[in-house]
C-alpha cells in the first residue's frame, strides 16, 4: 500500500486539489484560482512523467490564465462591489463562436502535428484534442461565461477515458466526477445568472 501511494502521490495530490477546485468553481468562488495554481504546478510534473506532453504544456497556459482569471475576477469584484452586486456571469458572445471554433481546430491540428513529429506520445489525437479545447474552456471560465461548462463536459469525458488508459486512476476518477459537477455547475451558474438580472 505504501509503495502504491508513493508511486501515485502526485496523482492523489492533484486529484484532491482538483476536487477542491471544481467545487469552488461550482460556487463561483474566487478561491478556485489559488487552488488551481497549485494543482497546475504539480500537474506539470505529473503529465511529463506520464508522457502526456500536450497536457503538460497546457498546464503552463493554465497557470497564466489562472493569474489572468484571478485578477479579472478581483477587478470586477471591486468594481461591482461599489454597485452592491456580485461579479456577473454572462453568456459566451455569439460573435466569438466561429473564431474560437476555428482557433480550436487550428490548435488541435498544430498540437497533434507536434506530438506526432517530436514526441513518443501514444495518444496524440486525444491529448491534442483535450488540450486544444481546454484553451477555450479556461479562457471562457476566466471571462465567467456560462457556456464554459459545456466545453468542460466534453473535455472531462474524453480526459477521463484518456487518463484511465494512461494509468492515472485517481485523476481519471476525478474527471468522471467532473462531468457530473459540470452538469450541476451549469444549472447552478444559470440560477446565479437569473438572480443577477433580478
């Protein structure tokens, strides 16, 4: 048992942090950014060790978006606090759907090519797909768009299967739970959004 824990300590630690992160996201709590920063820093090491190079690289992007999201939410919180309202949850702008879809496809193709050309990745399609889609997901979360939950549902389903395949069982189980929480999170945020308009 001790050997198992030593072999999987990064997986276990990032799973616990990931659970705290998604629950804080569900509540639209600004603390999720601080928990996320630590989770992503450890994720860099975990994914590199497991040969998930696109996921590893993605963690660096997540770190920068975590800083951006934190300050974006803080800035809005301070501004909206003067009005006596919470940071607003808004809809993903329709004019951004096509550009972000094209950008996601381009990022997916580029990452796939890099993985096939320069790494020994055995899962280039899934690894590059979840990474590319996550680019949009974390940005949409930082902007506090309601529809970010739909993006994460797709990412979480694919990632769950990928991580079981790559022998990261705790993280894989966490992503299975993420799917459920993402569905519930959508309804929670939609309810919070309705309260904002009232």
